C-alpha cells in the first residue's frame, strides 16, 4: 500500500469489517471481537497508521486545562518574564484546545500560596504547573494532585522530595559553583566573601552548597566565606541591618547574592567606600543598570521566560501529541557581563 492518508472507510475495507468496528478499535471504546481486532490491527500496522490527535481533539471539542501557580510579578518583578512565557505558550496552543489559567500568589505568604493552590486544584485541571517556593505546602499540593489524578510539573524551584513528572530549571548547585569560580578568578588570595540570601527561599541553599563546595575542593584556598540573611520587606530596617553588617565585616570584598535582588545592595556597598566584586542573578532593569555601570560584575541568567514557556509547552504537547515528557530539563547557565548583555535583551 502506498503512503497516503487513509480514512476509517479505507481501513474498514482493507480489514473486511465495518467502519464502526474500526472506530471502536481506534478510540478504544466499545466491545470488539478478538478476530475483528486482529484484522484491524494488521491493517493499521501495514499502513503505519498514525492518529492525528489535534484533529481528533478539534472534532470532539476536546479541551485540556493547565493551571499555572506562579509568584505574582507585581510583587516580585523577577516573575514578569515567566508570566510572558506562560502567555506566549498559551497563545500558541490555545487554538488546539489548550486552556491556561493563571493563579498568581504572594511570594512571601504561605497562606496565599495554599489558598491559590486549593482554588486551582478544585477547578479540576488536567495539569498543574507550579513554582514550589514553600517546601511543606508544596508537598501537600503534590499529594492533593496525586489523589485527584492531576498531572503535576514544576519550574524554577526544584524540591528533591517531590516525585514530580517534569522539572524545568537550572542545576542550582552547579550554578553556585559557577558563581564561586567567577569571584575566585577576579579576587586576590586571602580575600573574604559573603553569600547574601535576601528573602531566603529553600533553593538558595542549593546555590550556597555549590559555592562552598567549589572552595572546599581547591587544594590551596585562603579565602573565607560568611553567609548573611536579609529581609527586604522593610527598606529602612534592611538598610540599617546591612550597613551594620558592612561595618562589622570591613574585610569582605566579594559578594554573591543568591537571587535577583543584588541591586538592593550595590549603593550601600558603594557608599561604604570599598572596592568589591559582585555576582548576582537575573536581568532585572535595576540589575542591568548596575551591570552596565560596572558595579555588578556578573549576572547569572536563569531564563525564567524560557522555563515557563517550556513548562506549558511540554504539558500541551503531552496532551495533544502524546509526546513523552522529559523528567528533567536543565537549561544552560549563562554568564552575562556588560560586554555581552545586549545579546540577551529583546
């Protein structure tokens, strides 16, 4: 038989059965005798029949709903590109019956995360794509999705305890090692460094582990590391706390900020009068301004837009095309400087 598009009528004629029998075999519904099934199955294998899931979904008015549980970008602007990625994917797959509902939550309030996750789950989606900032509460979401048969995937933050079908992000430990290597290359022996967690989340500790491991593995290392945590909810208190930290640690000249908020520290360190090296994360406008001025030396780009786009896209293709989803998609760790930053901007 020549390669061409075959209809149910063609298959029925080749197999010597009715069109209804072929339909029941193809869609796995209704009862079919063993003999009839084998006849149809032989024909399908011979013509290398491949169903068109999109056409079937459109014909049956089949829709798939994906709920996206993501921090509110109006509170933390880091998440704005992620929401752009969600909406780009929603626009691309919308014509094929994929509905994407957004559930933004406050990135610093567990009760809001719990409330929004419950609303999303109660809407009975086919899949939930989330950023699991809160460990214990994310485990509960995982359990609830399992009970209801909701496919679960995550991006940006990875929780090892979760047996999530799909994770998209970066190797956070390796990301910390990259930051350590950058600071090590541009600072002199004997210098002291600070790992700064601002509004600490669990995944930041993975970056710290990588950073410290890099120096532990060096045969000769005279550089000292201290970790310091800050809360940014009160600007005056934040400024006072960090100023006191700088005054009590005058020997620190290297700063590794484990999230997108490096820009909050630059002027305070600069006003202190010391020469310093800083590695931070993410292409926020404030960070880019200081990068161009040479006050932030390196930014590690986490690609939140790409992460979110792939998260929705993989789920859509899983439902539409029955494509197998990767259990993990680790994106490259890009180092952005003042010299190459223009190539990362739209």
